[in-house]
C-alpha cells in the first residue's frame, strides 16, 4: 500500500512539475507550422496493484455473529479479550453502530451493539468455496466474488480479511450488513449449499439467487437458507409416499417446500430410488 501510494504521489508530482515547466516557458512558433508533423507521446502508466488484504492471524480476533446484535470470539484470558475489543470496537463505531457493552467471560469475548436501521453484522468465511488455496490471487478473486455479489444485492460490505489460521485452509472472511430477522435462516445472507448433485435449474426456477457453482455438490448463493432432505425407497410408489410425508414434516417445522428432484442411486442398494426435496428453512 505504501509503495502504491508513493508511486501515485510521484506520478502526480511529475505531471504537476511538467505542467509548471510548460506554463512557465516561452512558446516557439515556426514560420510554417504546417511543415511540422504533430506527434503524440504515448505515456505508459505503471500498473497499480490491488492492495493486499489485511490479515487476521490470531483466532481471538476472528469475530463471529450471534443471532441477535452481538459479535463474539474465543478468548483464553483478559489479554485476548482486551485485544478483541481493541480490534472491533473502533470498527463498529466507525460503521455507525452504538456499542451497548462488552463482556469477558471464561473462553468468550462478547460485544453487544444496537441494530442500525434494523441492520446487523453478519459473517461469511470462504473456506468452502472452490479456489486454489496456494494462490493469493485466487483467494483474493474468490473474496471479490463474495463482496461483489453482496454489494450488487444491496448488502453493504464493512470489511474483509485474509485468514491465516490453522483451523482453516488459506481463506478469507467478509463482514457485511443485512436486515435482522428473528431467525437467522430467514435473513438475506451469503451462504453455501452442500448437497449431492445440486439441481441448479430447480433452484433458479424458484428464484434462488445462485452466485456460482463451486463443484458438483456445492453452490454459493445469496438469500434465505435453503435446505435439502433426502428420501429413499425400493420402489417409485414407496418413494412418492415418503416424499408426501416429508413435505408435511417440512411445513410443520416452519419450512417452505418448493420442489423435488428424483433419481436413482446404486442399484445394488436395497433402496436405490431417491428424491431430494428442496425447501426454505
């Protein structure tokens, strides 16, 4: 970042100096201006590298979001708790949130704050996305997919960090705002759906905002939490009966069933007819 700023400053200063020389020097006018060919100097501007992501390398600084308006993290002692507060309190206040208190319990650091215009902070960690974890460029590109989708859908990104923690493969974390709901599964969040043979057409037909396919059994999407329930049977008729009962169970538990896909698994299995029921939690 310092090198980028320095380069930008030098470039700006050079242009300014050149302008001063032009304005302060005498102008030569030839007797026959048409005889002189006009030339346009091609100025090659240096490529400006993207600034590197700030890094979180201590697990006690990695904030998780509770279902209400709280951020929390693991904390072994008062020192780690104080470090968590020192890291996150200024960020919350700069983002316009009113901090109502902090707690330092055994194994836990907590920051309580008030929602802002009904909005709270949510967290997405990108380790389940499909990218080359050995490449910083690939990690940054995956992060840009997330932040781009959030901003495009009206969810303000507050910050993002490169995570260098043993509990994750090389990855990143993004903090963003969304409307608070009594149930987090109803909130508009950036999510990962893990299921076998994801039916993208079925998801998109219902209006699920699929961001991209991560692999054959994983997609990233934005919105309310999608659930998948599987039912198996040795016959098609038996499978339909199980699907009907499953839909009743989904609705009874507060879910919103929207469709199912059918297929067959290994025929050596006693129940190889299979149905995947998709629903909103």
